[in-house]
């Protein structure tokens, strides 16, 4: 991997800073160097202020709720494809008893291969619609859309979400959704209601300015990042992959109950 050190900039530095619990400004300066050296000292690593493969792996394993290996194992165990450059995997929280929490209590993960090494990112998000659209379904005949856990091969592309800003949009193929129309503030994952089609289930952000505490109108079934800075970092990765491999992306949605704990 390309090591991070004094002078490095960009979304990988921001992710490093988040893992170190310091201001994520994307600029590897003296404060980041000090935090890296302290972390290396505390974890019996070579203290050089350089974030190579060992320091990066140690940070991610210690700070993230899941590891890349755990996500890889779920994806492949379900017979889904694991790509050799980029894997976008949403994790729906199974511990909410299907209640509409109206909170960003799910995750979106990215496994990105740079050279021979994998880099793994986890961001807070929702994979479910917010309370407003559960109580006020757009589709009055069927109910609000909830994306069915599955792998959606090549379905997404970089395009304008609602004609306003670039996001990953469902333009290239169909997805499956449950329909929840009974307004009881419980997500109904009823297989009898499943529909397949072009529903505009995009991957986008909430507010453009700051993280939001509640989903409310930000999702009517879309996969939505809580923090706009996280979303910007996600899109930076997508732009890079699109330039190299084309504007076509796969999204896989799994459930946290399927993730085996680390041994």
C-alpha cells in the first residue's frame, strides 16, 4: 500500500484521523503525526509516524465494529460476487426488533483495493426509510419501499440524485423492495409484498452541511449517509473507480445478524 505520512492528503487521511479520534481535515500534519506515533507506541508497533499496512490494519481492527474479513465472508457465503477492486456493502442493523428508530443505526462499508492491499471503510447510514415516509407513503397503493437484502449487480451509476448532486443512482437495473403500508412504525419485511423494478433507490447523503440525528424525510427507501463528509469521501472513491473501470457499480445489502463474531 502507499504509506500515509507527513504531507499526505485526501480521504484516506480523513479516515485515518477518524480512527485516531482527531479532527478529520484530510491533512496529515503535526497533530496527526503525533497521534500516529502515540498509537504505535501504545500498540507495540514501530514508532515512525508512518501508516503502513501494519499500522493501518491494527487501527481498523481495533476501531471498527466489523472487519473486512467478516464482510467478505458473509458476501461470499451467500453466493454473491466479491470484486477485486471495489465492494460496496450495506449492513442493516438486526438488533432494532424491526422498529422504525428514525436513526442512522445501519452502516455502509467499502472495501477498496489499492495496489496489492485492501482498504476498508465503515460509515454510519440508514438502509431503511425514515419515519416521515413510513407514516406518509409515496406509493399509497403498496406502501413505502424497503430495499430487500441482496446483491444488485451493476445496477448503480454516478448520476444526479433528484437532479441536484452526484450520488450513486439506480439507473442500470432493477432492485427488489418490500412494501410497508400499514403505518404502524414497524418495518414490515414481508416477502409477499416484494416488488421488482426501477424505484430510484439511490445511495446518497442527508444534509449537505452537517450530520443529521434523525432520518425523517432524507430516505423514502434510499441508502443514506448520515455525515456529508463521509459521503464525499465515498464519492471520491467512486469517481476514481469510474475513471478506471467504468460508471457501473454493484451494491450488496446484508443484515448484521449474518455476520459471525471474530474468533
